């Protein structure tokens, strides 16, 4: 009887150990499956994001050509129209199309934002903001209309890029030579046709100096 009890005890202990081993193995397997699933999901999300980015790039190339490069994110692409003030009685302004365009391109490592203005395939003016040489930045509020203004100087010339939302949405460019306004340019109001503004892109604050513009029109 004593031997039987000991044998039975040994069997019970072995069974318990086997169950414990099985439970541990199942747990490890479940953890491995979860990790693999998470990795697969991560890969799938990356694929979806890549496809979405390709779709955006295709839309940009179809509507507004870009000067941005493969190692950059397109922040702005815009057609350029000249603004003519009060062209006739009762008309505040009219837009005259040009062959020019502007691209503002953010480095994928956030190290710079490049301003590229040109005609056709040729960039005629390029300037770059970095942490060492930041652009100015100012938020202009006129009534209910707001505009985010990025600006820089190049010799005697001052360039202001205005990004507007709401009813007056679009991209404006104002150029001064000294104190004189020499060019007023505007994209037009139709997003993805007249201009492209990247959604969900936050410009690094280190690339800008928050300050009031020199020219009163831009304040």
C-alpha cells in the first residue's frame, strides 16, 4: 500500500510537471505569435503608408510639378499668378497666370527647409533655412483671416511666403526691394489644383525665428 501510494504520488507529480511544461510552452508560443503578428501588422502599415505617399506624389506630379527631391518631403507646391490690383471699376483684383512655380521642400531628417522658385525645369532662386540660418516666421491676423508667414532676405530683396486657410486659402508671395513692394503673387484658391499643402506636416521650430516682419504690409 505504501509503495502504491508513492507510485501514485510520483505519477501525479509527473503529470503536474507535464501540465506546467505544456502551459509554459503554450504561453511562449502565444507570445511568439503575438510578436510575429505585431511585426506583420507593422510591415503592412508601412506598406499602406508607402502606397499613400506614392498616391500623394502622383497627385502632385499631375497637378502642380515639384522641385523637391527624393530625400525631401514636399511641403508646398504652387502655381504662380500675378496679382493686378483694381484692374477695372468694381473689381478688386485679377490673377494673371505665369509659367513660374514655387516648391518648399523639407528634408526628411528635418535639417532644412528649401525655398525653390523657378520656371519649367529651371530653378531661378533657391534659399534654405537651417538651425544656423533660420527663416523668420510670423502669424498675421487681419479680422477673421489668419496667415502663417515664412520670410527671408537675399541682399536688398525680402521674400514673404504666406499660407492662408479658410475662405482666403492659398499661397501668397510678396517680394520687396528695400521698402518697395515689387511683386504680389498668388496661387489661386483651389487646393490640389492651384496649390498643394502637405497635410499633417509640422515644420521644425528650430528652423525658424519667431519675429515681426520688417515691412508693415506683412505685420
